[in-house]
C-alpha cells in the first residue's frame, strides 16, 4: 500500500506550482484592470497559493492594501475567476490552469493580535 502525503505537507511540485501561480496573479493584479467597483483603486496582494495534489484546484489567499476588508476583496475576485484563469493560461506553462478559489488572508490580522497581546501590561508584568 502506497503511503499518503497528507502528514508530510505539500509536495515540492505543489509548492512550485503555487509560487508560479502567485507570481502570475500578482502580475495580473498589477497590470490588468478588472472591471469591478469593489476592486477599483485597490492594491491587491497575493500572500499564498495552495494547490491540490493533482494541481487542478488552487486556493489563493489575498488582501488589499487599500483598507477594504479581505472578505470583500475575495468575494469580488471570486466573481472574476473565469477572466483570471484566462489570463493565467496566457502567462504560465502548466498542463491545466487550476480552478481558483479566493480567500481573505488573515495572517496579518493574527500577527497584529499577537503583537497587541505581547505589548499588553499583563503580559509585560508576567515577563518580569
């Protein structure tokens, strides 16, 4: 019986494909004008792209530097997956362009929360 890759994390192939997609999407967001009121004037960053083992599905974690909530940006981007997959097909060399699902990147929020906790008087008192 062949061992599964679940406990090891993503394979080198998945990581490489994810980075390829991340760079291509960042370029698309920088160069292309997506016709959506929610995305107008927003600088969209792509924090991470997680690709399924068969490389046919990708979850893209994004945020906006313009101040709009990440969930609003992700919902807007999910409306334009067809356009974005078409642009990806022109820019990358993969056998299949994966189905895209956009999610808000909450890593920065979590880091800010941890920073806030570490600066709190209660924690400072305990550290002394």
